[in-house]
C-alpha cells in the first residue's frame, strides 16, 4: 500500500516561536522526518496545492466555487460554462488600525440563519440579476452574469489577517467592492445580528468574495481513494471520479479498512484552523493527538511493510515540504533524529 499523508500547517507559522515545541513529545514524527527524503518547495495555500495535485490550472482565481458546488448542488441547474463565486459570511473586527477577518470557525452560523441573511441580501442584489444561494450554513454561492475581471484572495489566505491589502483586484473590483459595502450596511442593521449580539455571539457583518471560476475541463489525480473531511478535497475526489471516505479516527482504523491497491491520499487539516488564529495551545494539543493517532501507527505499518511507501506533505505560506519513505529508509543509520522544530 502506498500512502500520501498531507497535513497543512504541520509547522507552527511563526518560526521565531520555537518554544511551542518544547513540551511536545513527537518521537514517531521525528523518526519519519529523519529517515525520509526531503524535497522542499515554495509556500502555497491548501487550495492551490490541491488544485495542482488534481492538474487544475488557475483561472483569475483557483476555481473553488464551481468545484465545491458539485458536492452540494442538489437540484440546481448549472452549465459547465457558468462562472460561480463563493460569497461566504465573515466577521470583521477593527484592531490597531487593522481590519481583521474571522470565518465560520468563530461564527457558528446555523443554516436557518444563513437563509435569513441571504434572503435579505438577495432583495438588495436582485436588480442586478444575481441570486445568492446558501447551500450550506457557511458556504454561499453566486452565479455571475458572464466572467467578471476579478481576482480575489482565498478565504484561507485572509483568516486572522489584516484584509486592507487583500481586497479583490481586477477591472471589475470597484463594482464588486461597492456591492460588498452595500451588503455590509444591510448586515449592520439586520435583526438577526441584533439577536446574535444580545446573546453574546459574533455578528455576521460582511461577506468574502473568493474562489471564482468555471468548472475545469478535466480533473485528475493518481489516487485510488481519498480520505478526508475537508470539503474541497472531497469535492475534487467527486469531480475526478475518485472514491472518497470521511477521515477515520486514526491510522490503525484506516489500515484496517483500506485496500492495498494503488496510492491513497489522506488529507488531514485539523491543525489549520488553530494556525490561522494563532491558537498555540490547541494547535500543540492537536499535534500531540496526531502523533499518537497517525504518525505512531503509520511508522509501525511502515516497519512491518504494510505500507511500502509513505509520503508526508506539509503546506503553509512559507514552504511546501515532502518527506518520502519506504521500509528500507528506516535502515538509514546515519540519519540523525532531530527535533521537529529544526525542520520548520
């Protein structure tokens, strides 16, 4: 069995804060890193890495909206040439002259709330022939009239960051920025936000445009199965006609249920939300769980040759690192085991 394990933000994003690793015991991960063959590349986002993996080319944006739509479109009629845009609910907060963005991780919106918000927004934008579709509580979709000259930043690029320099670009940016401003004014006085605020919840005070594009002509990846809870990874598997399953609890469970045919991808994004919000406590606790639930059992499976090749990929904005091992790699006695922080 060949296994490709991708874990975004496996390294803490702030390189100078190396003390975060001091209390972590990661013997299996350190062994895998030490014995693996390392190839390092440029930093990138999770979505761009997945798109390249599936041989998808960037349009104005990475076409996330049109692909994830396949996973949840229901009875919506759409053509392959339709241009779809994600218009997701967010919370903006002013701090030290910065405008910081929070996503659904901190908003906890229900589908009923999403429908109420989008019903109001649709009254505002209907004159432009636009309809915002809340196909999930935090994934809202807009089919555009034609292809706008608009280049946006992925939501994962802006979460927890100052968005002042991350607003949409392109010849049509002023039209779309104006629409977002109108939506912000509507949301400011929305009764549902008043209710949320009275209950101590964060208000939905803006939307983020991103992931625009048409459906790619081909989607391909050399995997027989994909294991992930990540919405985009699942949507890519469906679009590429690749079998996919929700992520099991741990590596042992995966090994019990996985067949030995071809190469399988495990996409585990549990660390990303904590890295985005610089939540060091929960990030380190989650990494400790991944060590116990994934790295330790996969190392043992490699030793007994149940896995004949293991590739570990980690992606963040600074670098992309691939560590590749076979059972014989574990015999590299000259490879010194080093702390995880030394690789970051």
